[in-house]
C-alpha cells in the first residue's frame, strides 16, 4: 500500500493502527525518497 506523505499526515493514527493490526507495511512516497512504516515487534 503506497501513499503520499500528505495522505499519511491526514490519517496518521488510523494508518498506524491499521499497520499494527494487520502487520502489513505501508510505503510513503516523499519528494526525495520512499519510506516504509512497518511493525518490528510488539511490546
């Protein structure tokens, strides 16, 4: 699931909750690079 940084900013907490619930990473496309938000371990 790729999205723009603006879309991530609009729905940050909802998207973070979704990543935690599903374990599926998301890709964020910024002007200079692509970033990945993923779960690395649960506490």
